[in-house]
């Protein structure tokens, strides 16, 4: 079970708020042997003074020495100790401040500065919410006060930590709400007999149309967590600063180097969380050109193709002589059949190359290999866990037909899920060989099958797991297998084994 404590200088500092048995004095945390030897502990440092060599500073310092997860961390305290350490990092907000400041002061031209507080990334003034969240993500502290000043133009002047004693009655109300929103675990009722061994965050994008797991599947993961005594909470892009609260991160949002998922994955790994999918897997799997080179070097069968960087005559001739028409062109980091086009002749090939090369300096061009379905072998921890056939959408050569509406019955093809042992052994064997070259995370290997040999199309680092599709055979056991993998990895990590 993970311990959670709130540190204060004096018990009276917490008087305006609801009592909690997770409140402890800084002095006790520093010197009590019971806290020194605790494992799986998270600490919220609300000491009034966290300046260098103060009690608050030592609390954060010793928390890190004890491998406790602490906010604020010593690095953050040091970064905020001098303006010169942080002002350069905040220059990116200058343009936003120039636009927002006049709206806040309105017509009062005599006002040359104003301040606002950030409580766990929350700001009361709606105009400042976005900036407040971004500053908090750079400098995660329970309470920050930001001063905006006019010096030739409006800009951030100072960012300082604020203690509980400095809060007004209004601030106290905002602080309490923000704290509850930031970490609901503080308010878990102590009467509950249910204890949790570990804490898992599941990253989702509520607005994503084609997420890797639908709402029903997410509930199935939550149920699997509950059965294995794992606290489970879905988080969104706004919760980057909260990662230290958890033992593990499960990304159920379409991954990309260019969106928030990669940032979450990197931060989670840096903070010692078990993360699926890890940043290395995301980096490798989201680029089809990397995969093609990797598999070719390691004798993994792939569809014949070339990556090209221009649309010159000699390039077109080379493609025509080695591949023939039709050909398939792919943007290196496309997903769900997006960024995949077919050229039936030179006119289409040239037009598509010109278009694709505007988006990427390299384009993958492959031989057209039509099959009625693609295999998807799901793998986690180097073990296969599901096998599916995804059939092409009606009258189309891809599984997803992006020329139709997503609500159209013909947008995607049918599927057939089967036991791993019922899938051709050469398909499963090829899938495992490909996935093992990437790592030991959760993968979905797509393959085409000519009846005697399987060819890898790509490896997905966050494959779909949806209710009544990938789980059609295993049912709840599929979700249990994934959560068991998290538990196993967390326990290995805590025991110091690889």
C-alpha cells in the first residue's frame, strides 16, 4: 500500500481545513525512525519555508534520499530560489501575457503590476488558467505566486513558493478545492477496509475519436485493477504534474512523438514509474521507416519497398522497375490507415510523392500486397495474448476507409478473434520476432499472410484493446493479464531486480 503524508510546520497550520490522519509535522518526518524506513511513500511538503537549509528544504532533500516521492522536489526549490534560474524558461509566456494583461487591468493604466496564485496548477481567474497550468508543470509546487509587471511590456516578473500561513480566507477555499482535485487519495475514507497495493494512472483523451480502448474496455481495465488491489485512475493531458502520485502509467491515447503522450511517457520513466508504452517503444514504433530498416537488418519478413527522399525521374523509374503498380505510399508516423495512399500509375505516384514529401523528408513506398484481412497479434512482456483477423472495409483495400464517415457501417471491416494456439504458428512466431526487437512492452503486430509465410506490416506500440473485439476469446482475462504485467513489473522494480 502506498503511504501519503502532508507535511506542515505546526498542526495549527492545517486548522482551516478538514482533519486528516495523513497530516504530520516536518520535525517528526525528519527524525522519526518509522518514516525513515517507509517504502512506497508520497509526501506533500507544505512547510512555510523551503529555502536553502531550512526545515522545509531538508524535508524535500531527505524525502528524495529515502526514495519517497516529494512535492516540491529539491530541484524545483533550487530552480525557484533565484530569478536568474527561472525567468529565461518563462519567456515563452511573454506573448500570452502581453495579450492577457490588458484584459485583466482593463482601463486602469496606472496599474503596472499584478499577482495571482497557482494552487496545484489551478488558477481562479479564467484568463490565467492556461499559463498557470503550464508554469505549474515546469515548477510543480503546491502553491505558487506569480507577479506580472509592466517594464516596456507585460511579462512574468517573479515566481515564488507560498506557504499556508500566507493564504487569505478566499485563498484557503481555493486551495482546499484544488488540493482535493489534485489528489483525491488524501480524502479516501479511513473506514474503508479496502487497501491498494499500487497506483495506476491510465492516460486518455476524452475527445479522441479512435482511441486505443473504448469506454467499456477502460471500465474492464478498472475492474481488473480492483480485483488485483490496484488503485486505478484515468488522467488526461492536464495531469502531467501528477505523475509522481502513481506507481505506473498506462497510455490509452494514440501515441506520437509530437503529442503529449511522448512527454508523459518520458516524464513517467524519468520519475521511476513503470510505463506502458515506454518512450523507446513509442519512438521506434511510430516510425515506419525505422521499423522497415530494423526488420530488414534482422531478417524479419516485410513487404518489399523503398524509402525515398525525392520524386526525380530516376527515383520513379527505380520504383517502377522494382515494385510495379499499384504501389502503397506511407507517411512514416501515420496510424489507423491515415497517411497511407495507393498509386495506380505514374501520375498518381508523382502527385502523392510531392504531397507526402511536404510533410516528411522521407516516404515509404511499398509493393501493393492485397489480402482479405490483416493479422494482429497482441503481445505483452514477450508473450502473445490475443490473435485477431481484421478484414478490409467493404469495397476498399484497407481496414479503415477514411473516405467515408466514421459512423458509416463500411468505415471499417469485420474482425475475427481466436485463441493464440489457433492462429498459424508461423504468423505468431514472426510477430514475436518483430516485437522482441522493439522491447518487452505491449505491442500489436500487424502482418499479412500468403498462406505459408507472414510479412510484418508494422508494430503498434499501443494496440487497440476494445470490448467484444480483442477480448472476444479471453474476456476479462485479457484485462487481467495486462494489469498482472504491471503488478509484476512494479514489484520487480521495488525489489531492485531487472
